[in-house]
């Protein structure tokens, strides 16, 4: 088995709302081997989005150990976590979050610039654009693209700098059945082609079957 690219021990997250403490995560243990496509399934309020944000370095844990791409998140400064996200982690969300005044190509170029790969000549990425089916739509702005096409652009933006890990939070939540199936198939193909580790959060058990492995969350805990 591949070495774990994500390693979590006794992860806990408590939110303080006034005088009330809300336990979002209650002692999560999770190991994710490099190159695995992991689906995380659970109802709203199960803690899966909190787990997603902690793994991505967007939210600090209350306690526990989180190692991502050989980095101990607790030992990183804010700039260190930012650099980890730039170099090692890509994000795909339910909302496409594309810049409306830019073309699809420019939305992707912004991500390349932020990651420091703006001057790269990546023929393999051109093949990925073909796989995503958006090569002929790159000069269009988001308002001229379908929901499925916008999500494909969002995926291209997330993987343009070849992150080792792709975090996808309900990536089909705003798509119809046909486009959902297409996007899930694309994630599966990208995992096979690029060997990226993918963590996909979903409430849909059918969508979860596209992964190699599924874990379930409920009440802030993980079960296999």
C-alpha cells in the first residue's frame, strides 16, 4: 500500500457559539494512501465539511494531529499553510466560484499565476483539457457556459498546478443527473491518469461509488 499522504489522529474541532460549545469533530482517525480516491459520505451536520476545511488548511483544529503531504499543519504558520494550498492542494466546491468577468482560459490562468506555474508549457495539461471537454470553450465567460462546463473549468483550475491532493466538496451538488455523472467520471479518469489523491465529500451514496473507498461520517466521527 502507498504511504499515507493524509494522516489524522484524534482530530477534534469545537466551535464556540456564545456560551455553547459545539463539537463538530469528536476524535477522528483517518489514513489516506497517496493516489487513493476517497469518498466521504454523511448527512448535513456530520462534520464532513469541517474535516474538509481542516485538511485543506482553511480551519485550525482544536486538538489532534493532521499531516498533509508530509507537513504537520499545527507546525505551519499562516504563510506556510497558504504555501501548502498553493503547491499541494486543489479545491473544487459545489459553487463553481469562477470570476464572472474573465474567460474560462483566464480563470485557469489566474490559478497558474498564483501557483507560480504561469510560464509553464504543459502539454500534458492540454491533454487534460481535452479530457475535460472544455478546450473549445476556453474563450467563453462563465455566463456562456453550462453548469457542467463551469464545473469542468473549476476542476481544470484546481488541478492546473498538479497538486498532489484534490479536495472536492459536493462537486455535483449544483448539477443535473447527466452532468453529475460526467463530472464524477472525469474525477475518476483524472485520478487514474494523474495519480492524484482525491477526497470527495458527498451526501449521495451513488456518487460515492466512483471512489476507491468510502468512509461514513455521523455526529463528528468516522466509520469505515
